[in-house]
């Protein structure tokens, strides 16, 4: 299954081939999880949301027409799931101690602490942005989608996405006060 | 110099294009004359550069085991859900056509139990002549008498007793807007033979005399 592209995997899923949906999950689980994590700011909710995204995708495979890429479609489901979640649940960001980081080998302990504190503050500030601004910022800066792709995900115009991005960055600076982003 | 009072400021979308290099600054002569827009563009670039720096939003990278765990969770959820693109088991089970018979069955059992306890004989005018009224059957002599229960102490049971003794089954179904179908549990209850009814009565009495059925600890 790993050699199939996304479109072929979707067809294999529809045909009921065992392992096809597993392959989709394996291919996209990291990007979906990171999107959710950046949206909600904690591992537990991000994990639950990721599962929910794939379950929704599985249910909706019959209606997926391939007008956008599978990744974009999954992002759309993910953003909707996250928006639903944040509308009913106050964001909960993790303590510094709860987080581990990728590469701490080349930095001193003090540098590491500063970086972690700064990261935590930025993450907390992102979770306070209005939902559409938050989605736009996360998709642009961290998931590295183009404005056109974000417009497709959010169902907005490209102009609206750029405006949201502009205001998201401005609001983030206000939330963080004098501190540099 | 600030000439912004004489011309419109650049729109956010255009500033984003300029900050990301999609559009060259030379194509926006307004920038050369407007301190406000120049400052907005500089702040936008600084914010984007800061966010792109390592540490601005380091995300915890879960352990490799987490990914397998997530895949397993999804696999289980999908297996429970059924085929792709189909309604979930919840949707299927919450369909009214499946709920109605379950509710009717539960209601029928409650009514039979209440009728068995009632000292009054039911009016049988609306009950089909081929069906014996349940409460009119003679209790088995081997059974111990039931303790007084319910109707006088519990308004809900009293209401159910009234329904059970003053309405026939058909009237009751009409009264409660319950729709049944041939072969359903409610039909089966009303068409029991005398022997079957006696056995049902015996089982219900046995069940209701258990301490747990009376709410005793």
C-alpha cells in the first residue's frame, strides 16, 4: 500500500481493500496531529482530535470528489474539528514540564529554558487568537500552506485569508506585549 | 515625510504580499511616502521572521510509540464504525423505527406487571374477545401473597395502574400514540394463550418479589 499515491489509496479504501485506510492514516497522521496540537495547545486534546479527524475522513470518503488534495481535505476536516472543540472548551496549554523537545544537544541549559518559556508563551498566545485568525496563522506559518490552499481549507477568499494572517500577526504581537515574537 | 493623509493606506492583503516578497516594493510607490505603511510592513516582516525562528512554537514531538497507538485507535474506531462513507452504528441504532419497538416492549412489560398487582378487574370492553384480560386471571394458589406495593405511595405507579385497569390495550396504544406492527412484542403479549399468560405472570411475580425489585438494599 505504501507505494500507492493518495488518489489510489482512496480508491482502494472505497473498494474495501484491507490496509488502505491504515496507509492513509500512517501517511498523514503527523501533519494532522501537529495541526491539532498547534490549535489546542495540548497533547491530550490533539490526540483525541486527530482520531476524530480520521474517523470523520473515513465516514466522508464516499463524498470526497478529489477537487482538492487529500492533505487539504484532511486539514479542512481538522480545522473544523478544532474550531468545534475550541468553541466548547477553553484552551488548555501544557506546562513546560509536560513538554519534550526535539534537539537540545547544541544549546546550554539556560538557552533551553529560555527557548521553552518563549515557545510556551507564543503557543498560549496563539490559542487566544480568534478562531479563523488562529487557523490561518497555524496553516500558514507551521503547516506551510499557501494562501490559496488555506482559502480552500477555510472556505474563504484568498484576500480574506491574507487579511486574517495580517491581523493574526498584529494581535499576536499585542498579546505578547513588549516581548519579541 | 508622510503623505498618508493624501492617499489610501495599503490594504492588509497587499502588505502580506509585500512582506512575503510576492510583490516587489517598487510596485508600491505609496510606501516611499507613508511612514505608517512602512512601519506596518516592517512589523509584519519582523513578526513573520520571529515566528519562523526555532523555539517560537516548538511542538512536542510524541514518541514513536504514540504514532502506532494513534493508528490503532483510529483502526478500532473505524472497525466499530463500519464501511467507509456509511452511517455510523449510532445513526443506525438511533433510527426511530428501531427505538419504537424497544419502547413498546418495555412499556408492555411494565403494564403487565402493574396489572398483575392491581386488585381491580380491568374493563375489558375494548379488549378483543379472544384475549383474556391479564389482571383477571386467578393467581396461582402456590404463590405467596404480594406485599402492598406502590400505587398509593407512588403517583407514577398510580397513573400506570389507572391506565392498566381502565383502558384496553388498543385504547392505550391510541392514547399513547404508540405504533406497533404485526408480529411485534406488544402484539405477542396481547395474544398469549392462557397457559403462556399464567407462566408470564408467575415469572413476573417471582421477579417482583425479589428484594432488588422492591428497591431494598
